[in-house]
């Protein structure tokens, strides 16, 4: 299937590792030019080199997306470097797990407001190019209640709601907005690998709750994100797509 992404220009925030890195590489493999940001400059440069090795334009800039000014500077630099933006993927998480001021602030600033601010910026750029696609990375935690990570679940639910509202308001500009909600995904340096190495009981308990009896892989999430942004998904907007191996058991 031709996904119609060759020559498109894509921003993936939080693109140096895990789901963000896999998503950036998946777009590059389809022939799209990709801009990424992250806080760690070394990991960021490694990811940029991997993207460039696929024969596309690759731009990277160190950025804390929770800092509005830094995010704006990155987004504008990416737009200038690539010559316009067709796709935005809002990926990073502050992993605000603790029910405290710090936990709520991390989720609100890094997950929610970074997605809102980045979306504000790209809308006129996309509209000038005749349309585009925005994808939020939320979580199945936003689809159900939580006793372990109240701020994280609430913020991810807000992202799901925001993507639906944005989809409705931007349809007239030919900009589609969707949300991909991963289940538990394991990768080097990620939260679930850390819990496994620590021997945390929650790791095995979570694993037993997944019908396939394994954690997800970043590449599996990336494939769904790329499809949501692709030409064959032209009638797909306002959707929250769980990618979780059946981990979320609800009908909705």
C-alpha cells in the first residue's frame, strides 16, 4: 500500500527514543522528511543520524517541550529547516504519576500543553499547504480510572478529548486529528524495562493482564501513528485508536 508520505514533512516531538524514535524512523522509511526534538542531545543526535541514513532530510534540536518558549523555537526552526509541515506527532510524556503538585504539573506541561501549543503553531502552516494531520500519543490509561497514576490517567484523557475537539474544529481546513493510545510498551531505558529490572510486582501483574502475554513494541505503535497520518486514512479523524494487544478490556 502506498501511504502517500514520500516528500511530506513531519515533526515528532520527543523523538530520540522509544515510541518517538520508532515513529520518526517509520515516517523516514516511507520517504518523509523528519524533524525531532528531545532533551538529551546525545540520544537526539543518534536518532537524527538514523533518520538521515534512510535518505531523507533530518532536523533535530534539543528542547524541553514543557517550556513554551523552547517548544516554539524548535517548532519554528523545524518549519524553516523542512520548508513547511504536513504532519505533527505529539509524543512526549512527563509521566506525572504521583498525586502531587509536581505530578500534575509534569503531566499538564509536558503531555497536555505541549500538544496544545505545538498544534496551535502547526495549524496555519498546514492550512497554507492545503491540509495536514496531527496525531496525539495518549494512553489506554486515559480510557479508564487509575489508582496508581491519577494525574497521568487524567491528563491522557484530556489529550483524547482535545484531539476529538480539534478534529471537529479543523476539518474545514482539511486537517485531520487523531489520537493513538498505546498500552504497556517496553523498550531500552523505558519505564517498563526499569520496572522489570527492579523486579517490581506491577510488571508481572501487568503482563498477566495482556492477552498476548507480552509487552508492546515501539514499532507496533509507530505503525499505527504513520497510518493515521497517511493518505489512505483520509476519512479518519477524531478517532482514539488503542494499540495495546487487547490490554484495555472496555467496549469503548
